[in-house]
């Protein structure tokens, strides 16, 4: 199985072209589902450790890449399932172009897979930019002005942000060019080898540019402004993927640069930067979550908040680094579920304004109950998995040299929880206003979020040893 | 051959300033095409005479840059301008004179930056790093000071061009496949942006991005 890694990248890319050529709606969905299944099976096979983990110098898979690849693959499978009812009956929009949906999703999967399986930093950059280009048409799926505005902001802001990351990649190349590893290509391995001898100003410049550049894509303040617009305007399955899988890809890209800083032995500045940007992101997200009247925007700001949590965790290091990688897994499970459920609410109530939605549990009980469960999960309540990851980060912060960071962390999380509760709980409760009857809940609209919620609960109650082992090894890679 | 390379670098920077100075969309696109031509010759001028092993990749990189930056992208953008049927003025937020002054100041700053940042291995020509930063920063000025979607794309292209120049210091390290990937991304990116511009013009009957401001909290 030496060709498994290129297969995982080429399969969705090739089938994207096929689906584009066929143009058929049902054919596109069939291809989408088939590829999602094959991709998930291939990724599962990688966990058994028998497949070759490298293909030339371009594709190499380490445990960090494996974790993020697995999240992407699993979410993609679940999102593909929920796409079926969504595309076949739930779009409400005669102007939407549903035959583009499957090709763009497949190209998106190909680009995200490439981000996870390459350790060539320049190729990784090209792949991250590819994710923007493949997903921008998905954001503009509904031909509305709002969606167009969101897609334009997304394209331009992320492209410009990521251009800075390319500059950062080149700066890293310059930093390494003084040493003997100068001609070894822009691979992580070569950079880590050359790191101790790197010219420090260029290394620092490289990390700052990568943090700002990929941070744009990850949703870190100050270049986060595209995120709430994009995630609220995109169709809900796309929002689920953007928030659950794509933000992690950008986080992985930042981690690659952080790994080089760790290898240089001189990474206090990188940690400080991550902690500061993380806290500012959490704070700004909290400010917009309190009193937020659009429930999709609420979830989008919650994504910014959680990315901030992850950045703080990596910045603090030690057990917090373990908590950070763990939290990015947990956040993906919960937030993808929440966005899929938001799609169900939107389908039945026809609005994203939280004030106009009442009685979700009365009208669509399964969606309502899952929404409540996932809200408690992402809010950091035990026994769900995000509680443990956030607790690890809090504990490390509190026991570290600056205990006030732990207190601040906890206070901000409490504000975020209350902000979310204030918008979400009134939606769930109450009888539905105009004595509307119970609406139908097709199986495929509730099964994927149910599985995600079940996974968040199961990991919280009994984390699988394979996962904790992988997380432990991943944390070591990022200075944990 | 640093004489030719220096000449090309100065041409690129001068074109960047003239893009700031021009008020017409079509001439901004034409000037950016010319910048693409100068840029695509740069790898040949820098590396052609010294490299014997890497000749083919360098020639291919030049050819690719020429095809993408000087031919394909300008064609896409001028088609977008034609289809959108926009008023031909670039309509800056900041007046033309002020943005030109800012751009000129940034070019000066780039020279200072090029002197302050010491490369571990000297660049093939001392002008390379200052001109890379100058192009990049002037691209930023165009990006933030103009409200037409087309000029914002031109600004983004200048930003990428600056990074391309900076990347010339690493020509031995960047695998050829990666160079192609970066160029392909740029091409597809402008293609998708062109489609978006088309939709914006149809939906709003203008391509002012200033009016794309309904989404806020």
C-alpha cells in the first residue's frame, strides 16, 4: 500500500472533475458518497500502521497529520450523508446550482487531505489556498446578495492573508539558507534539522507572518472578520465542514511553523504570541456572542472562541499542548454537529434570526434535544469531551508561572457559555408560536449530528486508548 | 548579468508605482500584465548564466509565470471589466496623489528594510530584497485604497509578485512541482475572483466593494 497517501489526494480530485463533467445531481451525490466512504476507509487503514507513511519527499504523514486527516475524513463522510436530503429537497432556492455542490465538495476534500499529508511547507501553502478556492463557490451556493458578499470577503481576505503565509514560508527558507541544509527543499524535516543554526530574525519573521497569514484562515483575531459572514451565509453542511475541518487545517499549518520554532530551541516568543492572539480571539468572540441574534453567526463566533482556546493551549505548552490538540478534535465534533442542526432549524423555521425561532424542541424534538446536548458539550460541561480538553488547558495555565491566565481563561469561557445560552435556550423552549404542527425530521438530517454528539460523549466518558496515545505523541511534536 | 536583473527589478517597481498613479481600470490591468512580463524574465536574468543543473526548471518557471501573469490573468481581468460594463475609473478611497505619496514612501522604507534585514546568504543582487518588499507594500496600498473589485485583484497580484521576487532567493530550494502549484493557485484564484466580479456586477449593477457591507453585527 505504498500509494495510499497519493490515492487519498488524487481520488477526490479526479472524481471532482468526473462529477463536474457528468453534471447530474444524483450521479454527483452517488460519487460524493462513494468517495467519502473510500476516503474514510483509507484513513482508517492508516491507523493500523501497515500502510507506507511517505511518498517521495512531497507526501509524508506524521501523527499530527493523521489526527487532522481523520477528523476531516470522518466529518466529510457525515456531511456527505446529510447533503443527500439537503440537496434533494431542502434547498428552497430555485437559483441555487446544486450540480456544482458535489464537485466543489470533492475538490475541497482533496485540498484538505493534501494539507494533512504533506510536510513540504510550500506545497502545504498551495493546498491551503486550494481549500479557499474550492470552498468559495460553495459559500455562494445560494444566489443571494449576502452570500455573494460573504464569498467575496472570504476569497479576498483569505487569499491576501495566505499570501503573507507564503512570504513566511520563504522567510523560513531564507533563515535556513545559511546552514548546510540549504538545498534540501522546503520540508519540515529539513527545517527542523536546520533550526538550531537558523538566523533568529528571519525565523521570528517567518513565524509572525505564518501566524497572521494562516491565522486569517483559522479565524484568529484581527483577521477573522470574514468568518462569521462566511459561516452564516454558506449552506449548513458547508458551514459544518468549514468550521469542523478547515479551521483545523489552518491550525495544522501554524503548528508546522511552531514545530520549527520548537526545534530551534528558542520558542518563548512563539508561545507568547500564540497566548496573546488566543486570548484576544476568545475575548473578541465573547463580546460578539453575548446578545447575538443570528444563531449561525453565534456558532461562527463560538468557532473563533474555540480556535482561541486551541492557540492558548499550544502557547502554554506541556499538558496544555495535549489539551489543545484534543480540543481541536472535540471542537470539530461538536461544531460540525451544531451547524448541521442549525441547518435543520433553518429548514423548518425559515430564518436565521434567533428571536423569530421559538419551540424547537416542541416542533422538531430530535433536533432540539441534540442541539441542547451539543450546546452543553461545546460549553465545556462534563461529561462531554470538550470539558476534559478545556480542563487540561485551564489546569496547565493555573499551575504555570502565571496563574491569572487560568482565571482569565475560565472567566472568558463562562461568558461564552452564558452568551450562547442566552441566545440558544429561548429558541429551544416554548410552544411554537402559531400552533405549527410537528415537522418531519428525515433520518439523514438527524443521524449525522446524533453520531457526532455520541462521539463527543463517548470520548468524554471513555477516551479510546488509540486516540490518547496518538494525542500524546502529537503533543510531544508541538513541545508538550 | 546582474545589470539586466537590476533593470528588470526597477521596471517592476516603477510599474507598481504607475499602477497606483493610473486612474483607469483597463490601464491598471495592462500595466500589471507588463509587470508580469518583466517578472517572468527575472528568473532567467538572475539564474540563467550561473546555473547549469537547474536550467530546465528555471526556463519552465519563467514560461509558466509569463503564461499565467502576463497572458492568462490579464485576459481574465479585462474580460471581467468588459462583462461588468463598469465605469472605467478606479475610484480610490484615498486620493490618487496621497496614495502615490504613501507608495513612494513605502518604496523608500523598503530600501531601509533591505539594508536592515541581513540575508544569511547574500542575494544575487542587492536590489532583490528591497524591490520585493516595495512591490509587495505598494500592492497593499492598491488593495486597501481602491474600492473597485478589479483593482483589488490587481493589488493582490502585485502582492503575489513581490513574494515571487522574494522567492527568487530560494530558487534552489523550492521544488518545481511546488512552483507550478503556486502559479496554478494564482490562476484559479483570479478565475474564481473573475466569476465573483461578474456576479457582483449582475447583482448590484456595479463592482464597488464598498457597498458589499450588509453583513455585520
